[in-house]
């Protein structure tokens, strides 16, 4: 009797998944899990697979977003459409990309912003420390992982001093991202120093789908004038103070000028999502007089896994679609949707130089195996894969045709593009784009080009194991 009931429930749930509007790969993974492991699969789907369980969370974040958007509108800080019109005169496809990010990512396009690129996370961190010391009004910091160790000790000292001077200091981190890095007394210690501190999505030992949606963003904002983002968290391994996976390769950028506004808004979105405490944004969202030295276009944006708009993935795919000469990616994980595979291979087929850098030393062996399982299908159609031999390449960046670049927190995997809160910066004709390209060229020289012979060397059982893992790759 129990088996019959389970079979009926399984059939209903499988049909429900099949007719859902969702990524076909994710639907297939859930169907396979439920068919192979019915009881466990159904429990996992209830926990992590049904978005119906997050409707209240989505309504909450949409309410906060509507408040922020209304405030931007009231204060005339919404999208300046003349910038997109200017872009249309140069490249209509690029203008369409900016329009998409503005309309569906709710992130205006800016000029009047200077950008600095850091090819080494340590340089970015040192620049952050210098700018934090200059803060006058407020400091916002949002990170997936914070480690209460050597690097953060330097930061903590600066934050405590600024708080004592009357600067408002806010910091929050993801609970899963910081497991093992922070002791239970961390928040109390921060608050004793006058620093407001919160945890995003606390781990609760109950069945809850939202546990799967982590905050993967990395944002620092100083007075709404200076902003930092990139791939690195605030933990020692990101700055090569410790080396558990060889040399750690990470990158980041500094922005000064109008575009910092988008990072401020992104921070306030999740800060108030954790606990709604801001009744006014006057102190934080306001225009400053600034004259940039460069004239490029810049558009920081954020992505929200609770809605159905995959901004992070769509930006990447639009870049691939419109690439003319080359497009290069750095990513620590390579777990792709069929749509992304199609775009990458189609670009290579039409003559675009498509290259992807992945780590040579993994931080997660199972995910590394899945990453390598995607090599054959990509290489068969002309995509070149490079493995970073000195260690772990954690940077998340992309460059295209000497004109476009993206740097941020978005990996080429399902977790970043479907499950996590993410952020990145889209740039067109900014002065740092040649520097980003140089960083790619330098990094290629430190990589091994994956060859067909290397793929063929893998044992048949390895290929079969990888194929099995691929069935569940969307859930990793």
C-alpha cells in the first residue's frame, strides 16, 4: 500500500516538474533524483526544489525593491535614457545589453565613473583598507565569507576606529559561506565596537527551501562615493596568507563616481531583507559632485534567485551571442546549462576565439570532477579550456572583443546563475579593459591547455562516473 501511494505521489510530482517553467536541465535533474530515490528525492524537492515555498520571501524582497526604485525615481536618480541612446549610435547590440540590465536587473547605466582593476586580490584589499580610513558618513560591507583571522583583523581595526569617529558601519555575511571561519561571539564583538552586524539566511535545522539560496555577493561601499567588488571574500586564503589549494588567483575592481549608487542599492536591498530597519534612504542614496577622468560606460548589477529573471546568465549569454573576435572567461567552477553550452559552442563554430580558464588545483573535488566532465563537449566544437596550474583560480571575469568586460561574483555554474544572490559589473570601453585582457594573457601563460589526448587518457569508469554526476550537476 505504501509503495502504491509513493508511486502515485512520485508520478504527480514528476508531472508537476515537467510542466513547470524552469531550466530544462534542472527539471531533468529533479526528475532523475525522484525516480531513482523516490522518498529521499521527494523530501529533497520539498526542501530545495519548489519555488512555491519561497513566495513569501520573494514578496518581501520585491516590496523592498519597490521602495528603493520609488526613492530613486523621486530623487531623479533613475536611468538616464540619453546614455543608452548614445550607446545606440556606437553599437546597437551593446545598447540593448545595457537596456536589458537596466530594465530587468533594475540597475541604471552610468558614465562619470573611474575604475581601477586589481589582478591580485591582495592589492584590492590594501586599496579597500586605504579608502575605508577616509570614510566620513557610512561604510557598507556584504560578503559571502568572512574569516575572523589575520586579514580581517586589519579590517576590523579600521572599522572599529571609524565607528568610534561616528561613521555608521554596517556589515553582514552569509551563514553557510562563513561556516568554520567565525565563532559564535563574532556579532557580539562587532556590536561592542559600534559596528552593526547581521547574518544572512541563518542555518535552521528544518526543511526550508530558502536554505539553498545563499548570499554570494561581495560588496564594499564607502559614503556612496567609492565601491569595491570582485571575486574575493574576506578570508586569509583569498590573499595567499594561507595556501590550502596552491596559489589563489582572484581579481577585483574599485569604482569611484556615479555607478557606486547601484552597489549601495544592492546592499540596502539585502540588509533590509534580513530585517527591515531603514525607513528613509536619504542618508545613503544621494548624488555627489564628481568628475571622472574616463568616459567609458559602467553598469553594476545584482541578481536575485527568487524571481525567474536569470540576469547573471543572460548577461553572459548576450555577450557570447554578440562576440565577433574573441571571448574569454575565468571561473572556478564550470557547470553549464544546455543553453550556455549551445551559445559557447556556436560562437566557436562561427570563428570566435572562445577560451575558459578553470582551476588546476580544486577546492571541491566532486565539483572539480563535474567541471572536467564538460570539457569534451566544449572542446569538440572548438572551445579551448585552460587549467591554472599554480593553484586555484577563483576569479569570475569575462572579456570580449577589447570592448566589453564583466567582473564580479558570478561563476559559470548553476549555483551562481540559479540559486545564489550575486552581483557583477558590466563595462564598455572603460580604461581597465586592456588591463583585464593583459591579465588573461598572463594567466594563459600559467595554464595548461587541455588537449584531446588528456581527455582520452581518462578511464572509461571515470567517464561513466562523470556522466552520472552530470545528471545531478544542477543540484550541486
